[in-house]
């Protein structure tokens, strides 16, 4: 066997092994973060269920102060739509509330068209307690071949999870401020 043939054989074998590893990656992913928000459930629900308030606490909106935003559909709740088009840090996409139940949850469809196309399900689960409201921000998505390969290098949970933590912390501050404003 000549050296070039050995090199081609080894590279081919490595490509097959890599393809097998990528193919065995999970078909779905989930990112979830939870925080105690020190405000009543109805206050927290009103903030999340109204996409016009998204800019007050979203960790993504501050990354592009020049981002173009358009609201359409319902004023709040199911059918409310938030379209954005921004720089490379925020991309372009649409967030639509598809379902909500007062003081329990808000479910959304997240469609990103840039920097890469994807659709995800987003849910904010609210659980009232003696300290206010326990809020979980949950993102569920499907991995295609490219995202499976990408997941070998970068963890979606680590990449997006820190944004969720920042957003929930800001939501806590905003909700507390709203409660103070009601007094």
C-alpha cells in the first residue's frame, strides 16, 4: 500500500467515524432555567404575556439598540407577534404567543431566520409561592445534522442558558418595580 493510499484510507475512516458520532447525537435539545421572582404571579404573567414588554427585560434586545422591531396580531396573549431584525448578535426572527393560561404559563413559537434557520418551542411556566412566583424559561428544539455537529463543539445549554439567567434576573427586577409602582 502506498503512502497516499494509506492517508486516504485513514481520512476516510475518520470521516465515517465522525459521521457516526454526529448521527448518534440527540434529535432534540432543551434549555431550561428557573428563578424566584419576588412579585405576585399576576404581575409576572402580565409582563410575559405582553410582547411589547419584552424589550424591558429581554437579554437579547440590549445587544442591538438599533434593532428594528414590529408588533402585530393580538395586543397580548395568543396571536401576539414580535418580529425583529438586528445585527449579527441578535439576527432576525419572529416570536409568537401560541397559548397562555393566566398565572400558569405562556407558550410561544420562536422562528429564527438569521443567522441560521430554526424553529423552537418556548414556554414560561409560572408557579406561585409564598415569595412570589417561581418562573421557568424553557426552550425546546430539534437538532438537524448541522446542529448535531455543532453540538460537538458548543453546548446549546451553556450558550443560551446564561442568556436565560440574565433575562430572568431582569424580569425579577422589572416585576418588583411594577409592584412598587402599584403601591
